[in-house]
C-alpha cells in the first residue's frame, strides 16, 4: 500500500461466537469448515474495505473457541484488533497489530463482567460477525445470542 493509500478511517467488526463446548469439536471437519469460513469472511472484508481506503479493525474477546480463532487469524493476516479482556495477555499475543482494552476486574460476578465487556464491544462495533448454532443461550447473560439481538435492535449489520 502506498503512502497515499493509507486508510483514512476504520470499520470495526465485532467477531464473536461459541466457545469450544458449543462448537463441533468431535467433528473436526465441521470445525475446520467453520473456521475456514471465518477466515474467508475476514479476508473478504479486509479486501473490500482496503479498496475504499477504510481499514478493517477487529473487536475481539479472549474466550476459547471463536474469539481465539479470530485472534489467530488477525495476528496471521496482520489485521489490527482491539482485545477486550479481563487480564492483560502476554505481549506476544497482541503482536504488532493488537491493542489491549481492559474494562476492569469484575470477576467476583462473572455474569456482570460478561455483560459489561460485551456492552463495551457493542459500543465499538460497526457490524457483527458471529459463529452461532442458532440454539438458545446456554451460558452467561451477555453472550452470543444477546450480541445478535442487540445488533439487530441497533439496526447494525
């Protein structure tokens, strides 16, 4: 990218989805297809936005499953990202293109922390990319299902 082609703004894509216990870990082909699709979606978004001088920036959590897979893709493809997490990760996880955003330690009440961190993610997001099996929630309030509902209520993609 030439200096004149430097993006003038960013498009914040919130990537969220199921943790390992909701993903088809027993079916490695299904799991591979899910994350190949995630990889293709992120690559396509990056290419489309770069053509408009807009930089793709990912908003990520640090849960196992979808969050960690998206983090790996972002680091490999050098996509800038903001990691919203409870505790600072080792600097090697952030690499050159990542930033840590700490919301504070609400670990005494995990549901409250989950809802707070996801509310912060929603405020930063321009759009949502989600890995979801379409089934009702099984975890804490503020999880994947709530993120989908909130983005729909905000009329964001």
